[in-house]
């Protein structure tokens, strides 16, 4: 029997109840599809923060072509934001050129300006949504995930009501949140009465903040999680196994800088090497990679709809290697126990989801 944490959440890997069919790839393995609102999305989706700058120079034409390959491989749900540089425009170019039969989706975010000026008014919210529609070249945005900087400014409810109005008017298909903590996600849904299908939060082997309160709330209210940071910007891979601790100049992307800080908060580089070693033992057992194990560890957790794996489009490509995350049956109790025996030597990250943004 698996163990339960304080939130009553199972610590072993459980199949989400929302799974539907699978995308069968050439070698017979499959990435499951899961229901998220009115969509069926694969358990792995593709993140586009990496085209926003700070991750190397993007070749747009090559990036668009690579997105087609992601889509052909069943990884054609792309996560972006109005603040991710050219991401929405690149998605728009991709949509114009894509002719494949595998479904594609563009999930974006509405991130009000710092200080939230005007975000409680229809003109400002509508202008933001119209700008995303124009850049992405779609009449209806598949998904808008709402971010808010400052909970002491309670206008988040007004902003969300305008997004809901625009959804009713057909400009948005599904509404979600990003980086909301449990308390304020509950306020949006229960007090403001706005139905959201998801919250996008950091969730990885060493950042299990969602398990404190959020997962239990999500399961009760039928809201799912889209997990990011699951590969810690690439640190959870063979590339860093047995490597000396990176110095500041070695942190060549914004995500490596971001997640090195998370590793340090949790337990530091020596303990992280112990974790990579344990993950590599499990990976070898299933003939997959450390990244595959890290993705499955989170993707199959309760309340998780999908893991967002960032792609440095046109610079580095991990299509087949990410498909392989579903080429094995999944982690068993012994695997999970081994991972947790190392994880618990570190410190639990403080606070709730998204606290680092406030
Ligand atoms: N809501 C928010 O505040 C927020 C914040 C951060 C991210 N996100 C979303 O989440 C996405 C993920 O970004 P992230 O920063 O969290 O990064 P991540 O997914 O943890 O890491 C992405 C990096 O992992 C490496 N990688 C990917 N697949 C791999 C594989 N199969 N094997 C080995 N290495 C692999 C790649 O590194 P190389 O390119 O070096 O090969 C890639 O750039 C973003 O694009 C964005 O959509 C949202």
C-alpha cells in the first residue's frame, strides 16, 4: 500500500482517472491523452518560454518546422504566454503551415502589467486577448491562463470576470490559472464563481509544493494541474550526472539559473548528484532516460493533466526522447521509494505554488 502525505495525497504513482485514449507511435508505445475541459491533451505538452530570450538565439523558420515535428509526434499542444517574446507569433506561423492530422492546440497566458493597471477593466483585458488572437492567427484562443502579481490587490476577481465574459462571447475556449496558490485559486473558483480547468505550477521531484494543499483541493473541485519545471531546466538528465557543480557562467540559460536556485534551496549539488544516480538506476532498469523517469514521476501523479517540457526550438530537440517517457509501464513502488529516500534528505521547498512570484 502506498503512503499518504498530510494532504491525503498518495505518494506513489497513480494513473489519473481522466485518461482516455493514446497516441500510438511507431514503436507501439503511447503518450496517453487526458481530458482537460473540452480538450483531450497528451500527458506531455511542449513549452515555449524557451523562445522568449535567455535561451539562445532562435531561428524562426527552423523553429516553425520543428514545431511540425513535435505535432506529428503527438506533442502538438504548445504552452506560451503574451509575455514570451515572439512565441505567439511563431505559433501563428506554425498554424498556417501545419497540415498534419494530429490535433494541435495553443495555450497562452494573460499576464497583466506589473501593478495590474487597468486589468480590472474590459478594454484592457479585451485588448490583451485580442492581441494574442491576432498574433496566434485564431478567432478563439484555446486556453488562456491568468497570472496575477499581487494578492493584496483584489481586482484579480474583476480581471477574471472579464476573461469569463470574453469566454462566453467566444474569444476563449478554456480558462486556466498560472502560479496561483491554493487559497487564491479557491477564491477565484468558489468566491468569484469563475470555472477554471487548470492551474499551471512548478512541480518536480524536488519541488513538491503542490502536494501540500493544492492537489487535494484540485481533486475536490475538478481542476487539473499543468506542471512545469519538471526537468529543472534540463538538470534532470544524464548531461549533469557526475558533473561538477556549475558555476554562474555555466548557467547558460534562464531556466538553468532559475532551477539551480531550486536545487540549492532543496539540498545542494552533492545531494542532487545522489538523486541523479538513483534516477539513472531506475532509468537503466527500464532502458529509458533520467528525464523520462522525472517526467513520469510527475505526469502520473493525481490531479496532473500534463507535464510541460520546455523546447529550445531550432537549438536543441528532444522529440523522440520525450516520447520515450511512455515507452515503459511506469514507476513501481520500489522506484518511488528509492527516489523519496533521497528527496527526503533535502528540505521541502517553503510555501505554496507561485510564492516565488510575489
Ligand atoms: N507559468 C510559469 O511561470 C512558467 C515558468 C517556467 C516555465 N513555464 C512553462 O513550462 C515550460 C517548461 O520550461 P522549464 O523552464 O520549466 O524547463 P524544463 O521543461 O524543466 O526544461 C527544459 C529543458 O530540458 C531539456 N530537455 C527537454 N527534454 C529533454 C529530454 N528528453 N532529455 C534531456 N533533456 C531534455 C532541454 O534542455 P536543452 O535545451 O539544453 O537540451 C530543455 O530546454 C516553459 O516553456 C513554459 O511553457 C511556465
